[in-house]
C-alpha cells in the first residue's frame, strides 16, 4: 500500500493519501485547501489518479480541500449522510464501504465531536477524525457535539477494535503521528473514566476558546459544491419529469454513474447504462464507449446519480469532450422516485 501522512502546520491537520499501487487509483482523507497544490504534485510524483476525497466531518478549524480537488481532478467527494455540507457526491451511512482499486475502507459512524463524524477502517489501521486523538479526544462543545454520543463512539465502537490497530487522527498538536488502540486505552487520560457521566463531566468543563477559523471555515465547508449551479445556469439539466418523457426514446441513453453499493440500495432506472463515475473519463475519450454512443450512435446522453453532483460533473466533462447534447437529471434520485419514475432491482 502507498500511504502518506501529510501535515498542515497552520491548523495542525493530518491528511492521508492512500493507494494500492503506483499508476493506480488514490484516495485522500481530510485534505486542507491551502495544501491542494502539494497534493496534486505528490499525486503526479507517485503516478496516482485521485478518485475519492473524504472529509471525516465538517471541519471548524480549516477550509476543506474537497471542492478544489474535485474541480482539479474530478474526484468524488465523500462525507457521512448526516452532514450539512451542501453538495457531497456520495454520502455514506454506518457500515458502508468506500472503495478504490485495491482498497476498501469501512465507514464507522462515530458521532460526538460533531453529529456527522465518521471513522474509516482498514484491516490494520483506523482514521479516527477528531473522535479519538492521540492522548486526547475531540472537543464536543459546538457543531452539535455531544459528549454522551462521543463516549459511546469511543467505548462502544473504536476501543473495541483490535488493540494493535494503528490510530491515525485528523489532528495532533504535540507532534505525535500515530498510536494504537491498545496504547490509547492504557494511556489516553480522557479514557481513564469509570462511567459515561464522569466522561460528560470532564468534557463539559474543558472551557476551550473557539477555533480561530471557525467563523470562516464552517460556512465555507457547508457550501463546497458548485458544479450543479454552473450546469443549471447553462441549461444542461432535465427535471425528473422531462427525463421520464425521454426514457425509452431511441435517441436517448441514460447513464447511471453510481457505484454498485448504491445501485443495490436504491435500484436503477430500467434500460440505463452503467458507467461508474471513476470510469467516466476513459469512456469520454475518442475511442470510448460514450463517445461511440453519442457521436456514432447519435444518442443524447442523460446522466444521473444519487445527489445530482457526480452527474453535474459528468455533464461538464461530456461537454468539454464535445458532446453538446449531454444533460443530467437535476435533483436527487429522490425526485425521480417522487415523479414515479420506474426503478428496478
Ligand atoms: Fe474537527
């Protein structure tokens, strides 16, 4: 595995770049906006293609690099389903997996620091966001933080992982880089409590100042999606009703950009073609499948996904590849369901 721990000294944030091989797909966890140039350079140096960027939670102390990375690499942005960030491409729930070539992370819902906090598990390590820090735990006094929920996330979930599991947090302010579950159980002062009430008491009396960036970072991180707005302005959208009318017409090809996990969960539009978003770029090349369909077969491409975010980016990519009739179904797949559009499993 290729694994890089990257540090932003301004906010003391750790970001993690993961891939299974050189020349393959990569994923980044908790990227920081100011460091995006560095990530892009490193991706080039290691010959990696960024396909997913995850934020463990809505950050209050730095502006996320999710949006900039998506604009520059067309990667998929991932957060938990509880997040208030406006446009995230994939929202995960507890137990879902985030896959890239050769690597599969399990999403573990660990609220407490915020109500949208997730940890991500690999067999030998866990990315704990701000839920479990090295010899500390994330504060619980703002952004719907909840010390009781955090106690359950820690004692009921994270500390039940095997003791040798390596712990990689989203921050460290002392210079530590990695710990293990066993080490934290034994030496983390916040975890030496005898009851949930003792933990809540401890967390409610920390009296910490608000993070310096909070007033800037939280609103910025809630509005990380622009592709949908741009695509709507250009008129490259269809409503669910319009798409329903187009369904089955000989000059139309519906393209499902979702992953298998999502297709199993919600079903798919009958007759649609499956090109998962990471394969899109390939299929838009001169000899690619979608180019053949559109240019050779005279089909109008209509993209869809779960939240209308990947499909908006797909329209931009298709238009850039010269496919002027490409559109997407605006709104969520929910809108299609609400319009009684057919879905099959
Ligand atoms: Fe945080």
